[in-house]
C-alpha cells in the first residue's frame, strides 16, 4: 500500500479512537446527555464522525472498492452517508441513535481501519 493511503488512514484511525473515548462516558451514563458536559461530548463525537466520513470518502476515491473487498461485513456506504446526515440534519439527530452507532458499528470500523493502517505501514 502507499504512503498516500497511510496519510489518510492514520488521522482516520485517530478520529475513530477519539469517538470511542468520548462516547464511553455517554454509553456508561446516557443521562449525561441532559447536561452541558454530555452535549459537549456529543458535539465532539459528531465532529469526529464528520471528519471520519470525509476520510472514508477520500479513501474510496483513492482506492475504489478496497473497503468493501477487504471488509465486506461493514456497511461502508452507511458509514460514509452518516457524515452527510450529521452535516445536513445536525439539529434533527437522535443522540441515542448516535450512541448506538458508537456502540455497535464503531468497533468493527475501527478494527478494519487499524488493520488497513498496519498493512499500509508494512508495505511502506
């Protein structure tokens, strides 16, 4: 894999890891969403999802089909589309749905990106 790919994968992984860290308190105590601190965490999570979605779209342009071929069990279109939902419907977002994505979809996506990053580092 190319160094250009690694330049996309590393910040993508970092954004996904930040989402994971920021979501943990909210997953452990959803009542935090009713407080300013919880709303701030949700804002950070959404901003990182925006960045991650953009990176996934760039990755798909750089290497069309790589994600789907390498990890067919992951809904990559949904992951990329979630960026658009956040960008265009932010005030209509359901916080519980965002947390569900963090809990159920994020771990698989993060594992896949870590794997691609490792392969890319080995190939450089």
